[in-house]
């Protein structure tokens, strides 16, 4: 019984840890360049990704999975793109 409670507690804590993603604050292409919700962005694969400049939009469109995976690995909670 203790084993099952321990497993349940670990699963709950892991879920909570992964649910607390941080917002996107930097450009995934030009790492370190700041972005804001007023910055330029590109909607790809159901996510809105903010960029520091128009030149970065092409890089994300060329390989969106790369940047999405990179940002998720960094703990960034990606914003869902609006459905039009």
C-alpha cells in the first residue's frame, strides 16, 4: 500500500512541476533577444511563437518542430495560436 501511495505522490508532483511552464521572454532563433506580446510572431503547428525580428519568422517556418521542441525542453509554456 505504501508503495502505491509513493508512486501516486510522485506522479502528482511530476505533473505539477511540468504544468508550471514559464512564459516566452526570448527569441528562440536569436537566443537572448527579448520578445513581448507586442513583438512579431508566427503561428505554427497550433502555437504562437514570438520572435525578435521578421528575419526569425522564416527560420521558424522552415523547421517549426525544432524550435517548439527546444522551447518546451527549456520549460517554456507555449501560447496556443488563436483559431481563425
